[in-house]
C-alpha cells in the first residue's frame, strides 16, 4: 500500500445513496490501494442511518454534508474567505452567478455558497484534489471551488443526463476548467469530444465502472419447464422504461407464456406503472417491491431467470453488470454506452428503444429458449470478468489519480 499518496476529496450530489452504491464501492477500493479519501455530499443521504447497512452508516458518519451546514455555516465560510482571499471570493461569486441554472441568479448564488463551504472544508483537511462524480450541479460547485483555492479538479462523467442540456450545464466550460476527466464509456468520451475544444481532449480518459466478481455468485439457471422469472431493478422513472416493460408483459401473457415479473425500485413513475399494471390486468403477473438494499437485490438475482432493463437513456448501468455476474441473462436497449457491455446475441439481447413489440420479441426468445439463456449468461460473465472487473478498473483509476497528483506536485 502506497502511503505517500496525498489525500483527496470526493464530492457527490447525494451520498450515501442506493443509486450511488457503485461510488461507495469505488471509494472503498481506492482506500485499500492507499488513497486517503474524504467524502462530501451536497444533499443528505437518501434514507436515515437506521435503514443503512453498517458500511453505509460509517460513510454517512464521516461525510461532510454541505446543505446541512445551514445559513450560519455558509455565512461563516463567506466571512472566512472575505478575510483570507477577498479578491478570489468576489471572482468566484461572479463566476457562480454566471453559471446560474436557467438564468436564475439565486441558483448561482447557492452554488457559490456551497463552493465556499466545500473549499473551507477542504482547506481544514489539507485537501488539494477534488473529484466530482457526474457533470451536473456538483461539477458546477467543483469549478467554483477550483477558482477559489486553485485545487486539482477532476470529474467522472457518466451521461446521458449531462448531455441532455449541454449549454445549461455549462459542460464546455467545465471541460476547460477540469484538469482531468474520467469517462465511464467510450460513448461518453465521444460526446465530450463533440462539445469541447480539441485542446481539451487529452484530459479525457476512459475508465470503466465495474463490479467485484467475488461479491456475486455465478449460478447456472435451471432449464426446467416452470414459470420464467423476469427481474427489473432500477429507479422507477420514465427514462428507465418500466411502463414499456409492463406493456410488453401484456403481450407475453396474451401469447400464453408462463412468466412473472418483479420490479425492484421506487421513484416518480411508480403511480403510472401501477395504473398501467391495473389497466392491463397484470396484477397476478407483476410484483413491485419498492427500494431494496444490496443484499436483498442479490437474493432476487439468485432467483431470476432473465434480467430486463428497457431504458431510453443510460450510461452503462452497474446493475446490468451485477446481473451478468450472477448468471442472469439480460435484455436491454442499445442506448449510449450499453452496447459496450451487451453485444446483441452474444452477451445479451438488445431491443429497439421505446419499441414494445421489439422488447416483447426479445423476452419471448429467452422465455422459450432456456439454452439461449445459458449461452448468453456464460458469455456475459466472461465479458464482465474481462472488461468490467471493479478491482482491475479501480486500479486503473488509481493510476490516473496518482499520475495527475504527481504532475501537479
């Protein structure tokens, strides 16, 4: 373990969070490689500590929550920087107002206040490197922190949300201000190249996310002629396409196929999903569980025959990697970075995005062909081991950080 590595800060919009468990795993692995990492979260965790696993609770207890500092904390930070670096503070506040969301200068002021708090926290812990996951508001705060204290600034860019509003997210400016940009897919890198200056391209490095294969048990699925268990895990939102999946299930039922579907997750689209299930009279086929922790999700992987994620927009979902590591063949869509993980008819099946008929056809193939399910599962497991191994990929990320920190020094 290299104890000479300088400490660094991770800034996340919400941490810990069920949807960001992969960030927690990344941080844990970096620490085992010798990195000292302090965590900050703009927003509070997505649930109370009593509902967290012990390792999540420990992270929450050691995380700096920016908004929790309140008005007094923000005022204290502003006064500190007024005395210490008044010119830099004025310039930073001006930049924050210029990066206001939808032209609302109150957003810009809020970003500046959050940046003052993060910068003060970083100085208290002698942190000179700030890494931000996602290119949204947290990255805006990161730009302002760098302007105030001149830290090394890096991002992990996921997509697709960052690419939906390039001007509103000030993404070209963020690429200019960054010292280093980690892209989770080649697709994300290409999108950043499209909207940034060629002189910024050298900052972009593809470093994929991953799963620890040791945390998942690869199990061959039984091919007995029983009910085929479909599983979908993800936030219940329009972009995840669960309503389309419910509609596809109506086609499966009408074909006389024997199946069940479990939807794991919660979110803003839950009511619409429930209404669709009721209107199509699929209540006996579909179960909604709400949000579940990692261990409960693993239990569902162990029981599932097919995993399906009919997303309209994604980066490269870690949940697909988890399903593939568990031996569950996957059906998804060829959006953004997913084809870098799932090759159609090789490591999984891909349905046309937004096309219920296409989705139903791919699911029908897997329900009717147990041998295809097994061949896809075997190939998918090999794909994860080759390209999406968390241990190997975080080691590469560590090298990226270490090289950048040595250059900065």
